[in-house]
C-alpha cells in the first residue's frame, strides 16, 4: 500500500482518524473509558443501594436482618418502596426489649431458687426444665436425708 492519500480526500485529516490497517486509538480510549464508567456507576449504585444496611449495621441484630431483607427485596424486585422502608427502619432506633426481659427472667429464676442456667429460659424450655427438676427432687428425697412423703401428705389437685 502506498502512503499517499486518496485524491478526493482532504489534504489535512484530523489526528484521530486512523490510516487503513492501523489501530484506532480513539476507539480503544473510548472503550476503556466506557468500561471504567460502567464499573464506577455500578459501584456508586451498589453503595447507594446498601446504604440502609450499612446504617443498620450498628443496631440490633433483628433490625439489621429486617433491613437487609428489605434491601434484597428492593434489589431483586425493583420495587423502590422496599428500599425506602429499609432506609426509614435503619434511621429509627428501636427500643431494646430483649435485654430487660432476659434480666426479669433471670431474676424470677433466682427468686424461684432454680440453679439452671439462664440459657434454658432463653431457649423456651424453662417449663420443661422446671418440671424435670421437680420430678428429680421428688424421686430422690432419701439422698438429702429426708424420708419420702406418704401419699396422704402429698397435695393433689383432685
């Protein structure tokens, strides 16, 4: 091929026009710029989308989980109301009801004289634990040096 220009071509071509067979530098630059722009906009979108979850991260576990589920629902369904609800829920500090209730349960357990862990109260098996403790105490009175009670002394509901 010759380096001469076509006779009908203008005598002065802009530098971004590539000669035949050469690399189009403008297209490569625009392609790289497009990839960087898509990645940057995607990163900004995902950071904005995860804003409620990052805000609720320092709150209670239940509140954080609800905000995370609302964020995922908003992401996958494209219903923006879920994202708004997650943002509002992340901004509100919910009162902590669990800690005082656990403290009350522990105090009641101490008042009842139970020696079981507080974990049985949290697990919901406090009734079963109390029943098994009462049954084991009735079954082993001779170990404590107390004679077993006769049937007449045991109160009944009937």
